[in-house]
């Protein structure tokens, strides 16, 4: 009997051991399988179609090394996400993208990280009740052929962009000739006179991540734009001199593309809808834009539609002053560009997520001028049908405006200008140059009657305008009244006076316009067509381009890509910060590529709570805390009583 | 076999729901979870202002589950031993595996109902915000599987001990070990760390809680449940032939 029991015990132990071995083997085998179901609505843990397409089309192999060392457990899900993402990339690229988790337990791993110049991160680690600091690695490096390895640090902070960062790095590495992008912005200077990070430092960083070495971020309009620049992003031009505008125009005329982010309302440093007065600041481009037939109006666009504007967080406090919640209130001066109000034929706008703008200026298009010149101006985005052009900016408080009595309309916010353009300086000496001989009056030169701004003989520099004194207000004194036509017109008149009316485009002008990458050098004479009136009336300097095909995008807001509205702040967690991918996509599209657009604009829903009062909040809390448990208890008591009585 | 499992399952469920104790238990669990989610300063749902349950509800839920599960599992076999009904049960013409499986499934259902009692929380959240149900379903699925694995351990411990309280304490300790393994993984270095992490219930629960059902995590939970149910059956079988 004893023997039998012992045998049963041994058999039982053997079977248990066998089962453990089988289970371990099964788990080990399945660890290689990458089979999963992503339940999230936005497919957050699944490689997007755009990335998959890029991975499938890869020609050169890429190697991704992950350096993960001494990272606190709270980043475990990030680690899992990275591992899953890399597995999927490996699958999608048919093994062309290979990943490796570097063994950091050995000195070799740490030495490799240090050799690659990876940054060590400081983490706060909880030890009981106190926090201590620890150092660790949380980076990855992408190696493609002989190119310089691309480093991505702070992986946990960019989880939502990691897929884009990896895919775009690989994509950049495969590109033979990336387009050259220039970000032109005004930079403050430090005490030594060196340039500091500007108001668009975050945009600069994002563009640098997107375009890498192809980004030229220190280009200014003080010198001629280098020949290799394909696309220029002109961020918040301020008080540009005539020479600077000239250089910008020459860049366009030689085939360069541009994204112009004018920002007539100087709302820097303004925290939100508590603003009362905002200064209006000229860009210096006003006259040139009027010549092109586009006006960036003073004032700002207000959108009264429920979905048409952004939210602003207002803290809710109890009677002791403690924060008990956040109310997101709508602020109509921050219109949100909705996809349905965008030109869906444009690929950039097709991928646009609802984009927050901050006190944007309205655009107005001179259709007649476009028609005469043979240009095409496409309105890429406008406000909702409940938009309003607010001329007065003396009180931008949230409660400072109501929709009653306003003329509501779709207000153009972003426009694409394409087609032939005769130089603003055609027939005149270029800025800074004195004419060799007096210019005879031209027969069809604009007169005082047909150019209302021609009566001011002065002003090479833009005239400062203090819009706090109710600029653009209606004549009847209504501060919210419609600005009168022409009130937004620039007052810098001297060039205007001499400027010729734009000649009708030559029939073959578009074909003759220089292509972006192969533009003729600026010091070569530009051949122009016979019926160009500027050509007929004025001798042209050898280095000047009198006409050509231009293509640029203009909008009346630069705050949407300013540091103060970057994607990491609380405000943009609700409203989104899709201005950044918009500008990146626009630059890329203007340079002739569309590959990363869908990927860059991949949206995550902010999923904020609806606005509610404290009463509703309390009700929700107490229903869950008390009502449900009480109902369960009641059911239990009923069962108990019924059972006892039975 | 299915019929045998079914009859044991029905018997157990009837026993649960004719007693007021599971109701009190469920009410308590639902109340604590609601308090954690809506009132706890650490999570501060309304201040955080996101229609999301990962932070306030599923985060560190395992610390509550390791208390809930032993409370359900402790009486599975110990009560039968205490009341002296174990002999009757073992002489019934039912296979040991059916007995074990029936009891386990009934206990797992009870834990599932406890979790379901908190379903008003996601429903409330989705009524005031655009909630992504994927991570919520993932979180519940992960919690249910976590409970299943720990329950399998608890039922096995219950079969090996005479007293409910001993069974409760031992299961609680095992649960704490599983949680501690996850936290120790961080300090165990890169050799033992990943092993501890892979063995810990918590890491797999959290992986599913993101809203991703990964075959590897499902296999892990399945293996844990299978292993401990097998051990459980072995223990009951030994008792039958003692």
C-alpha cells in the first residue's frame, strides 16, 4: 500500500513537472508570435496604413537599436508599445527594419550608448513616501547605411509621435535629394548679440525632426535667399523693410514656394480670453500683398459656431479655494478650422485635423486683380458660416462679444496663391538702388483716383498703427462693427505710387516659369515675354526677375505654431496643436512630396469631459458611491428575506 | 463531463446567491472602487478632466484584487472540510476534474459579477465625455484574467488547508508576492528583472489594460489557470484516495 501511494505521488509529481514544461514551452513559442487585437478606437497600438506603406516600399535595410536601462516601471507600457511597434515594422518591411534591444547589463551596452552620445535621463523614483532621482537610458538609434545614426531620446515623452518619428527618420534616410526648407523668423538677440531661440523654436524643432539636415533655420531676409532653398516658411513677419520684401518676392519669382504666416494681432504673452487690448502690428508685406491681390485684414476672425472655436480652461474652486475641477469654456476668438470648411481637393487640407487658430486675421481676395493677372487663389480654409470679421480689437474678452447684430459669413482664413506674377518693382529700381535716370510717367500708371492709397507721398517704412484706437471699427462707433472696405489697406505708399498695375499674364507664362529646384540664379537676366508692360516700359536690371509663376500659402495667424501654443501645454491637450503638422505638411506638399502627411496628422482624441456644473458632478459621484452599492445590498436583503420566509 | 461541470457550477452559484454575504461583498467592492475613482485625491478624476479610466480605476487595481480574490477562494474547499461535506462530495459519481472546474468557474463568475458591479463607473464617464471603450474593455478583461489566475492559486491553497482563514492569508500572501515580483523586477537587474516581470501577473494585466489583447498575455494567464487547476485536482484526488 505504501509502495502504491509512493508510486502515485511520484507519478503525480512527474505529471506536474511535465505540465510545467509543456506550459513553459508553449509560452516560449508564443513569445515569438506577434498576434494581438488592438481594441482602441484610434488603433493607437497598431502601425498606421501610411507607415505600413512606407515600410513596404523600403529599399535599404534599417537597424533600430533600443537603449533601455534603469527605467522606472511606470514606463512599462511605453516599453511594450515600442516593442510592439518595432515588431510590426519588422513584419511590414519584410525584415528590412531590424530591431535590437541593447543589453545594458554589460559595460559594452553602456559604452555603446555613451559612444553614440545618447543622453542619460533623470527619473523620479518613489521610495516609500519620498521621491529620489535615478539616471537611465530611454533612447533609440536608427542606422541606415553609412548615414549618421539618428537618435531619438526621451521615448516616454513622445509616445504619441514615436511611430511618426521612427518612420520619418527611416524615410528621410532613404530620400536621395530631400527638399530644402527654410524657416524665416525674427530672433531675439542675447547680450552678446548672438541669436536666441525665437518665438517659433518649437516649430523649428518639429521641422528639424521632419526635415533633418534639409532645414535651414538661420536664413533671414537681410540677404538673398540661397539658391538651394525650395520652400520658405515665413513666420510672423514684422516690419519687413522694402529690401526684405523684395528678396522674398525674388525668391518666389525664381520658383521658390512659401508658407506665409502673417499675424497682424500681436497677442504675445496673452494668457487667454482675459485679454483686453491687443496691439496691431504691420508685417511690412501689406503693399506687396495688395499688389498680389490679397489682403490680410486687421482685426480678427470670430467664430460663433458651436464647433467653430476652441475651448479655454477655467478652474473651478470650492469655497476653500481648492481646485475641484476644470470648466472648458468656448472662446470665439480662437476659431477652430474644421475639415468640412476646408478645400478637400488639396491633399494637405484633406489630412487636416480640426486646427486651432488664435486671433487669426481674415483674408480678402481681390478677384478682379487675380483675373487680370491670370492667377488662381484657392481658399483652403475658412471659418464656419457663423464667422465674423471683427475690426475692433479693443476688448477681446470672452464676454466682450455677442453674435447679435453681426454679419455672419464664411471668412477666408488660409489661401493658396498660384500663377503668374509681375514684380512689384517692375519698371522701378530695386529697393535701395537709386534710378539711373528719372523715370518718365507711364501711361497706365495708377492715379490718385484709382488707387486710394496713392495720395500719401511719404513712407518707405511701414506706418505704425495702433489698433487699440479702434481700428476698423464701423463709422457709427460700434466697436464690433464691420470694418469698412479699405480700412485695412496699408499706409506705406511710396512703392505703391510707383508700382505698375499688374500686366495680364503672358499666355505661356506658367510654362516658362522656372521650376523650384532648377531656378535660374538671381544674377542671371530673366527673359520675359513681349507683352509684359513692365518690360516694355522699364529697363530691367540683370539680376532682377520681373515675372514668374509664384506659389505660396498665406494665413493671418502665426500663433498656431508659436511656442506658447505648443502640443505639450494643457490648453492644446484639448484643442489640439494641429498647426504644427499643418505647416510641416504644407511645406512638404509645396516641395512636391505627400508621403508622410497622413502619418503626421494622425490624431488622438483629447477626450475631455463635457462642461458641467458642480451639482451634476456631485450627482455622478454619489450615484456611483452610494446608489449602486445600496441597490446590490437591497437585492441581497430581498433574497435573504424571501429565503427565510420560505 | 460538461454536464458534471454544469451541475457543480449551478450548485455553487445557488449557494452563493442564497446567502447575503456575496451581496455585501459586492456592494463593498463597488463602493470602494467608486470612492477610489471619484474621491481619491491621487486620481482626482474631475480635476484631471479626461474621459479615461486607466489612471483612476485600473491603475493599481491589482492591489484591491489580491484582497477580493482570496475572500472568494478561501471557502472553496475549506468550508467543505469544515462542514464535513467533503467526503460526501468526493463519493459522488463525479470526476475530480469536473468538481474542480465547476467550483473554479462558479468562483470566477462571482468575481466577474463583482467587477461588473463597478460597470456604472465607465457608463457614467462615457455619459459625460467621449470615452474610448477599448482600454476599458481591455482593463476589465485584464482584471478578470488576473482574478482567474489568482483564483486558481487560491482554490488550490484552499484544497490544501483545513481553515478558511489560513487559506485567505496564504492566497493574499501569494497575491502580494506576484505584485512584489513586478516591483522587484525593476531592482533585480537586467538578468532576473525580465524573468520576474514575465512571471508577474501584474505586467500581463497592465499589458492587456492598455486595450491590447496579446496572445502572449492570454497564453500566460491560460497557463497559470491550467497549472493551478491541475494541482488542485491532484490535491483533491489525493484526498479522495486517502
